[in-house]
C-alpha cells in the first residue's frame, strides 16, 4: 500500500490568519494519525507564512508515524532538520516569492550542492528525497546525488487529468520505471486529489508515498477530515 502523508500547511495558514492557536496544529496532527494517516508533512518557508519553524519542534514529539519536512535547504532549514531528525527530509528548490512549489530541482546543475546536503542528512540517519519534474535525465541526476528517494512533482499530471488527458501519466510512469531500475524510492505530490489519486497510484509502479495537503484539506471542508483521510487510504490500497 502506498503511504499517505498529510501536509498540514493549510491548517497553519488558517491558524495564522487570526493570530491565535485555533485550529491547533499539534492536535490536528494527532487526529490525522489517529484517523489512519501514515505520515505528517510540513513545509516551512523562510517567511513562515504558514508553518513556523517552532511548529516543527512542537510536532516532533507527537508524530509517531513518519515525519516529513520539506523545504529549500538554506542554512536555517538545514540546522532545524539536523536538530529534529525527522523520518524524511524532502529538498524543494523554492523561490522566496513562490506561492507554492512550482518546479523540481535541476539535479545536474546542482549536483555538488545537493550531494553535500544529502550526505550530511544521511550521516544523521535522515532519509532524503529530492523534488523532481518528470524528466528522465533529472532522475538519473538524482541518483548521482546519493538521495534515497525522489518526489515526482505532479502538478502537470493533475492539470492534464482534469482536462481528460490521461496520457499525461506517461512521463511519470517512465520516470518511475527508471527510478525502480536504479534503486531510487518513489514519492509523489502536488495537486493530487480524491479525483485523480487512484489513477495515479494504479499507474505508477512501486509508489511508496504521496504527500497531499491543499486538496485533502479543501475536500475535508465538505466531507470531514476523518472521512477524507479514509477515502484516500481506500484509494491507495
């Protein structure tokens, strides 16, 4: 079964909009694990516009499933990850002004930088994953960095799927087949939803984990968080 890691950034956005502690991020993380989610994902950014760096420390003692911290490995981020030692760190090349993640790494251009960062994380027993576009050369480049896994950036698939273009899955299948052949684990995320998750999961060989936030939280406004978590789990079997 592909694991479901719930990205809780949107809960932090809602909390921050009123300046208080409602909804409580820690309690929400406890609840989604109790409802069956197999991981919790956060993505702190330098401006802390949703997840704050302190949230990462507050969540550490209560995440008993898999704790996945995403972000651009600037020094502050690297220091935080090394102190918390989550299950997994996912490296994402965020621009400071990006609303959300909008591109994967150029693993060829940034091979030296990524290799150095990944080596340090792995020496601290932290599983590493690199955020990638569905591009075969970038998968090959990721292998050269020493990463444990890749996370396929699925926005293009999700958009094309919503237009009825199921062939948009093909480059993701090709990348997954290549990753499997060179012993890279496969994660995926971005704009995956209840509408497209089963088709994506059924198409991608050996898909280990999906990280879903925006769609899952939005769907929960209508259907309830416990119900939605279990709907995803059912589709990921």
